[in-house]
């Protein structure tokens, strides 16, 4: 096309393909309402003809930023971070980039006011939609965004009456299956290492734990339920304290890879071998496969979580309004290591 390549815009691309501008726009964003063959045809032509979305021009015309912001919970600077966060951002970027959106990640330091961050993003028009995690039953961030009528998707559920878009992993199911597995292998004093109980996913994990023990006729011992900050250091100290008390646990269920490392280190600190204990872990990375002993794990990749969160966000930005159709619950896959 010579010099026309530099001037190729959405309108001329649509004219070249003999399609409507709306269809081409949605195909470039992998819109679910566009047929797969049309999406492939449009994206192939866009690549061949050198079409580049003019985000600056669109921003001026529409007032939109064509950016999605991910608010992420940060860990203390002197502890180990959750490596799965990188995978989450990769998944978000993969889907957002294909749809013509940039991605901004904003870490929130412990103790920071999340509403201040939301106000800065919304009032400054720094993003068209928000994704965030660690939901609470009556989450003030969700209530604020509902009041402002600003698009958002949560990684986790709430108990608010007004429905909103969310993606979640079924932590209740994973914990229930973990307890059942340990009981079937003869363990009876099972310690649940949980995040702070204020979080929804912590409450779901506790429900699964209680349900499995009740079905086995085992009374819950509150001393075996640890509600901790999600750090290796805190878990290490708590496990050491627990093991010197009367009737210590014979098995552990950890909330993620990092708490698993803390638990095993805590046992070794006091001369105990983690291989002598039952061990299950929820995990969103493959890190746990490289430790000994390798636990039974309940795995769902955070990269896929990022993709699914972003697909829901794009549907919101396309104008979908039925929030009950923008709620997805995924089941973790159980991995049992091969014993050598």
C-alpha cells in the first residue's frame, strides 16, 4: 500500500475487508459475538497491512484511556513475594494487548488506603477498568466502584447484595478434597494454614475444612487453624510455636507455595522432617514441584486466571450489563506426586 500503510485506520481497514467498522473493531478485540473465521480474517489483514491502533487519537475522541489497571496486594519488602503474581499479569497482558488495551499494575503497600488509589485512577482517567484481588465479604472497594458505576472485575467473590463481575477459584472445594485425602491416608490432626479470616477465600477454605472433618466425625480443634499473613517468615514462626504445644498436628494444608516453604522450614528448625507429616497445598505456580517432600497440590495457574479476568473485563467494556453472566468459578486440578 506504499505510504497508505502509515495512514491505515479502522475505517480504511473495514473498507478493505468489506465489513462494518463495528465488526472489525470487535474482531480486533477477539469479541465473543464475532465468528472465529471473521476474527482470524480481520487480524490477518491488520497484520499484513500494518494496521496499528491509534490509541492517542481514540483517547482524544472518546475520553477513554484504553488501559486496564490491576491493583495488586504487596508483601513486606523483607519477605518472599508470591511468584504467581507475574503469571497473573502475563495472562492479563496477553488478552488485553490482543484487544488493544495497555495494562498498568499498581501494588498496594500493606496498610495503604485502597479507596485513595481508586479515586486517583478514576478521577485521573488513568484506566477504563480495574481488576483486583483479596476480596472481603462487604468489600468497601466494590461498594465504592458500584457507586461510581466504574467497570471492575474482582479476583474473588463478596457477599454484597448487588451482583458484580468476578472470577474465582473454588477454594472450598480444594480444601475439602485436601482434608479428605489426608484423612484417607490416616492423618487425623490436620492443621489448616490460612490467610487472615477477613478475606473471602480464607472463609471458603475454612468451610471446606470444617465440612470434611464433620463428615468424618472429627471435632474441629481451633488450635489447628492458623490465620496468618501470607508470608514465609510468619508461617515459619507459627509452625514452630504450634509444634511444641500439646497434641501437635500430624498434617498440614497450606494456602500457597510461599506458606508451604515457611511450614517446611519451621519443622526443620526444630529438628522435624517434613516427610513424616501429611502435606497438601493450594498452588498457582509449579514451584511446589521442586521441593522435597513434594506435597499433593491443588493447582490452578494464575496466568489462566489473568486471562479469564481480562475476558470478563472486556465484556464489561463492550457494554454487557447482566452481572450474573460475568461470574466464573474454576476448580483446581489435584496433582498427586509420584513417590520414588
